[in-house]
C-alpha cells in the first residue's frame, strides 16, 4: 500500500521521528484497509503459528462436502471434553485498535453440548480444563464472544454472548453490561455457519450468517492472544472451526509529509519508534536516512498491524533575509518583550527560548533564528536598561515636637520597601529622621526615593501682662520667630498685645513660623466685673430674650434670685446658666418691674435691685 500526505515542516537540518505521527493516528477515524494478520485455511492446514490445546486437532467432519483434513476439531462428541486453538503471536490492541476476524463454525453430531467461544485473552489456556464453561480458562482477562447451544441459566435455550473479563471467572448468566441474545437454535446446525467479529476502538459487532448481530463496548489497550475455546460439558457434540482469517486495519496515514530544505542543507530522517524499517526507496535499510537531493522518496515500515509504504516529495526552498528592527530599552528592574514576528513557523533564541516572543530583563545582545518553510535566517538586537526612576516624595520637611508626620510617595506603586524594612505604602514619623524607599510598579520597574524629616522646637510662654485694662501682652521664647498670637485659637495676629474684657477667663495661644504652638488655658485676666441689665424683652425675636448678667461667668459659684413685686420667688439659679426667660411655672410673666438678689459668693454683700420686663 502506498500513501501520500502533503505538509511541509522541515528545518535547516531536519530530523523527523515517525512515531509521533502514528501515535496520533492510532486513535483517529481515518479510512483503513484490512491487512491479513493471520489465517488458517486451505488444505493441507499449516498450524505452525498456532497452539492446539487439549482435544484440539486437525481433522474432518460431516459438515462439508469433502474429506479433506482442513478443519480444526476443538472437542469430540464426548461429555466433559474441551479444546483450544490460539495464535502463538500476541497482538497489542493499544497499537492495532481496529481488527476483524472471520471464520466458520459448526456444533453438531451429538446431543447439544455447551459451545464455542472466540477469545482475545492475556492468559489463553495451555492445557486441558474441566470440560465445561466453553473451555474458557480460570480468571480470564480479555474479550470472549460465545456461541452457547445450552444455557445453564435457562435450559436448552441457545444464546450468543459478548463477555468481558478482567480476572473474574466466565459466567453464562447475563448481566446488564454484558450483551446476550437468546433463542438462537440455529447456532447448532449440521452445516457450517459463517461468523465475523469486528473490533473498532472498543466497539464490538458480531455477525452470524449476515442475519444475526449483537453489539457491545469494551475498550482494550493491552496485548493478548486471539483464538478459540470449546467444551461439551454434560452432553455431546463435535465442535469445530475452519477458514479462519484475522485482519488488522492499517490507517491510511503519512509517516513523512512532503517537505523541503534550503540550499546547501540536508534532510535527516529517523525510523519511527515502535516500527520495523523494511527499507527506503534507494534500497538502504538504515534507521537514519540523510537526503541531499530533491525528488520523490518512499519508506516501508511494519508493526503488529502489518506493513505499509509511504511516499513523500522533497523540494528545495530559497533563503530569505530577516531583520529584527532597532535596538530596545527597558525600565530598570523590569523586562522588555522581544517579538520575532508571526509569519515564521519556528524560532531559536540565543538564550534557548523557542517561542515567538521572549521577555528579557538583562542587558545584552539577543539573537534569534527564524524559520520560514524550511529555511532559517538570523538577526540580533541589543537590549539595555534605562536608569531607575526617581520616586517623588516631595521636599524635605519638618514637624513640631510632640506631633507626628505621615510620609508616602505621591504616586501609588505595586510594592514598597523602606530602609527600616517596612513594606507599607506610608510611614508615620515621630522623631527627626532621614529615610529611603524602593518601589516597583505594575510592570516590575524599580524606582528610588529619599527624604529628610526634621523636628521643630515649640515656642513657650514666658509671661503675660494683663495689668492694663482691656489688654493683655504676651511674652514668648523658643521655637522659630516670628510669632503669631491669639485669644481664640482662630484669629492670629503679629502684635503680641491683644484686647480683652477685664475680669474674663481666656485661653492664650502662640505659634511660630512653622505653625508650632504653645497655649495657656483658662486665665482670669483683669478685675472681674459684672454688668446687671435694667430691662429685657422676652418676645422670642432672638434679641435680648433673657435677663443675663454680663461677666457672671467669672463667678461660677454665685446664686441669682428673682422676685415679683409681692416678694414671691420666681426663679433661682447659678450664674453659669443662660439667665431668666421671664416665665414662672412655664407661664409667661406680665410686663412689670421685678427684683433681684445677686450673691457672688466672693465675700461681698449681695447686690440688690430691680429691672423691667417688656414684651414689645
């Protein structure tokens, strides 16, 4: 058989190992042809390649028209006899995944006894068995197609069986997973029946006389022996087979595709693993073949499935020029991806990479060989790293003693490493220091940054002078002048003298040019004085709605009492509250004059007087 498959994939010096092609095609659905793997037919019979076991012998029955010794009698018409016929050569179904066997069988000249089985077994019988169970040995492993004339599970009910064995003993009784066809009395006949068993990657089909069929599925991927067993059990018949042909199917495949090579190159071919080399087209039989000329070639190979011839053309291809383009740079710590181009079918980089692209992160010259068709060309490119970039941390800075400062880069990065070993995006500084940081971005590029952080001393109040009415003058030292002064921590002024109301409590604040500050809290400045109003207007207009004594907050322990004209006590409270709202028992009091007693609790006599309540 000769096959041609066109596909050009040769390199500069091309090495082709054929086994890769066959490994893929052994499990394909390609068209195939029958190859006679073994046969046993004609006259006289040549049984050199077969083992005859127990009662099996060459002979003649009454089932054909001649007297030639061209039949295999597996067992005679006696009770409890058996015999077997098996090929001496194993066949590996992981390689030969498609095969068929055709034969003729006859069971007659007795009283209907057991039957015949075609078997593919790892452990075929080697001697006489018990005379029952179709002659199948103990613990069989493989496939058994059984033609049984007497079903022990149902009496005289002939059946066709497909049985799978993985070490379990053969059983006539069917299971859901092992197909059985009952009621086939025609299996036992005076004349020979024709049978064909086909195996296609686990799919099994049994046909008898073109009318009876049974199918099953049992994938096998190991080596075993093909042959026949038979037995009579507790009855009698002559069981015989003849005209046996075992076929394997050779896929129509191409071991070597049409190919080409460049000028001044050569093509190197190697024999496929798992195959025997029968010869090349020039008559040589070496496993390794060097081809230097164009033309049509063929190779003949064989394996367990048979032999085949594959032809292929060898042509010559013109060379080509290749340019990788300009030199390239990459960021420090990162990588650059070099692309050799997508119009080529093979690549060889100087660092051993064989892909179209090559990500590199080291300075140097990188060369690549590219293949177009079967020709190779080469170019190189220089790759160099750019300096590490600078991380923007802002200017050197400082903070006030007692405070802290958070420092971080202005841009987010993938990773951070500070000189103190920390890996967080930011650092909180509590003391003067200098630091460095190393970062990497999402591309793996590296950057460096640095910053110096100082600490500023605080300004300190030395003294203050509130002897001048309505003024306080502050004296400050330390820190970093100029100073700025405030009595409310909101508005600051450069003048150190600030207006106040005498006799009030204040908090004084100072800050220097860096914003560092000091403060004095709750100072009573000047002589405390109170101001008692002589009227108020509780009309809910938001103005003068309470009778309030000015400066009373300087006397937090004072007690204020309010009376009507008859001397009835209307309200009594400490001076730290808002004041009197003009009500008694939640009822508004009428416009009138009212009397007060203010006891400042400072050792002075209580102050007494009256005021007017107006509502308009």
